[in-house]
């Protein structure tokens, strides 16, 4: 059920920058506090402005005082687990991707466009100058393609949509429903280009609950199950225009695919008390790591960081969001401490955008969290209007 939000509550807090001198002058930004009321504002990784003085051999120096002058990767700072209070976060810039406020889609490569009608908006995406929106229709759904003049094309039964990173093409799939609202067997997979509007279709008469996972390198990645209600699904790729899809037999029950098509996250165990995820190579199915502490739901564009939620999903929404090293499964950062995290979408290789509120019947907004520093800021202030992010 769509939650009803209350009045707007936004307070902005600033956290000062601390300077630390070690021999020469080294500048560091203040990191998030594990027991504070809010995470620090976003900032880049610490960058020494001088060379630390070499201490005598008999004088031990803590690792934090001797940063590498030639780091091989991001310099993660502060506590791994960060406590947040939405009302204490500073205001940052708007999301750098398409997002919905009320019935207006903003951001991305295009002008603001309003979604016509009054139906509940489930998902949004940008396709060139147009907007794609999945809305509720009766017991089912439909996709609206809305141009800058407000004209809408409609496709029945669409339940999932993705676009390429440059928003020049989109893929979407249908799940027909019966009069009782239950899913029916059979699906159609679509691929559409922004420049010509050409649409390719693939019929999937045996599929249940088809889900599009990604559209990259000219291929659409999608999954579907053999039976209604199954927790096991198969991974397929389809090149738009081809008459058949290719079954990727190395991956079962996929939940996310990296942009380069190299790795996939899978939900390999699901029960009443939690879910276990694995990260596997798509080419041969080699398992890189496994976690029963998080469900992996996405990856950053470069595939180096995996997005994790709680292993057990129940109640109103998850209360934690995690960033995991995609190679090893190491926990890099976890945000929690009170807010409800309704949806997480990666903005770039180091930032998560999270739709958050303080629970049912409260205003919601979008926060931006930096994996490197742990700091978070407000991208969309708390509001009683509908809020969505494109994925």
C-alpha cells in the first residue's frame, strides 16, 4: 500500500573540517562518527599536501598518521558502520540522474516532464527526451512513454524497465495479470531506441514474472521462472532483433549484473529466516564469495562495489544499506541507525542514492552517501509527495 506522508521536516547541520599536522601540513576532512547524530557531509578522500616526517625507529606511529603517498585505491576513512539522522544531514546537490517528485520527472538528459493521469507511479526511466513510467492500471500495470509535449504512448502489462547508461535505449518486460490480480504465464520482452523509436519484441510464452536486469553492450539481461511463485529463476541475454534469447547456464536466480557483463549476484538460498547471496563470474560461474548477512541487489558502474541490504527482508522497509567489495565481499560501509531505506540506486562508482524516511506515515526524501568517506547529505528534501529514482 502506498504510504501517506506527513509534513516536511528538514534540518540542515554542518560539520566542520579538522586539520591535522604531522611533520609537514596534512589536510584531512572530518570523518563520520559511529556514535554521533549524523554522518559527516560528503567530501573526497583525504589527500596529503606534504610528505610526513619519517619518525625514529623507536617511535611507533599509528597507521592513520602515515597515509600512503601513492594509494592503489580509495582511502576509506571513519567507522565502517555509520549512524544517520535524516533531520541532521546537510543539503547537497540534486540527484544526477532521473528522479520523480509528485508526478514530475526531473534530472537526467532532458527537460522536466509530468506524468499524466492520477494512477500510482511504480517505476520511471529516461529514454532520450522522453520519460518512461510504469503505472498501476486496475489489477495490473501499463507503461507510459511521455514526450516533452505531454503525449503518451501506452504498453499494457509492463512491470519492469531499464535503460542503457546513456539513455539512448530501453528494455522492458510484461507480466500479465488475471482478474484477481495474480500473475499469469507468458511475457513479452521489448527493446526500444530513442533516436528512431524502433521497437523490437521477443515472445516468452513459458515465462513467469519476467524481470529486466540490465541493458549494456547491446545486450538485454533478464530473468524468469518456470512456475508461478518459484524462488528460482534463470538468467538470459537477448540481442534486440534476434529471434531467440540465450540461456546463461552458469547463473541461477540472478538479482543483479555488472555493467560489463562479467559478474552476477545470485540469490542462492531463501527461507523464512534470511537470504544468502553469491557473486559469480558469468562466463564460467566461478563463485568469488558468499554472504548470508546481506542480499546483493546491485553494483556500481565499474563493478567494484556491490549494494547490499539485510539478509532478512520483512516489515516496512530495510533499516540498513551496505557497500561491499565486489571482489572479496568485505564490508566497506554500512549506514543505519534509525531511518527506513525504501530503495537504493547507485549514482556513480562511489555514491549511493537512497530513498529514505523515518517510517510509515512520515515524509520521505533522497539522501546521497559516499562510500569512501561514509558521509551523507540530502539530495531531495523530505516531502509528502511521491519520490522515485530511475535505475
